[in-house]
C-alpha cells in the first residue's frame, strides 16, 4: 500500500515527478512511451484534477494481504464540491506500481463526479486524446494487460458505452 499512498500524496501535492516515478515499467517497455512523455501527460492531463483539492481527512490505504494490489483514497473538496481522489496499484515483477491507464481512468471518473461509467471514461478519452497525442502517447496498456492504440481504446469504450445503454 506504500506505493499507492505515496502516489496519492504526490497527486495531492501536484508532485509530477513523484507520480511519474510510480508508473509501471511495463507502461514504458510495452507501449514505447518515454518517461518524459508520461511526465508531460501527468503534468498537463492528470495533476490538474488535484488543483484546488483540499483533503478533509487522512489518506486511507488498504492492500491485499498477498500484496497483489493496494489502494489509497481520500475525501475532500475541490472548487466547493465534494471530491474523492484515489490511486490503486498493480503488482509487477518490480513490485507494486501504478498503471498509466488507471491514472487516466481515475481522472476521467473523478471529473464526472458520479459512480464509474464507461461513457464517462469514453468522454474523458475524447477530451484528453488530443493532448496525449501531442505528447506522443499513442498506446496504453489496458487493465486486462493488452496493449491498445488510442483508436482501439476509443473503439472499445464506444462499443462498451453503447452496449450498456
């Protein structure tokens, strides 16, 4: 849970390097994304979700007893409205790390300010895709482990969002 806890502290502090350092090595190795591209995306796409954020309690961190995952979350307020921030980790051969895709999804779900929905994630991708592409990010590793181009991800979200209507 330490990695999730530290990553969430980095997000709240808008510490771009701390958050970038928590990203899984596979996110670089398997997609061709560089640390600098991730840093740019984290600075301009992810971290703004924490601007104006004021935590109203302590960070709550939990982990799977086997160490396969950890999650850290905190309640607070941003721009006068309740907002929760949370970061989860996944297990890699180098220990726990934060998936770049999970950071994006956390941002999209947080922006929507309601329970998780595929359509909100789809809308988030549509909003952020031009910036991601400007930083040179063209692929992500999906939660299921597959490497997807942004086109494939958009198609998957579109199909999923349409099937849940």
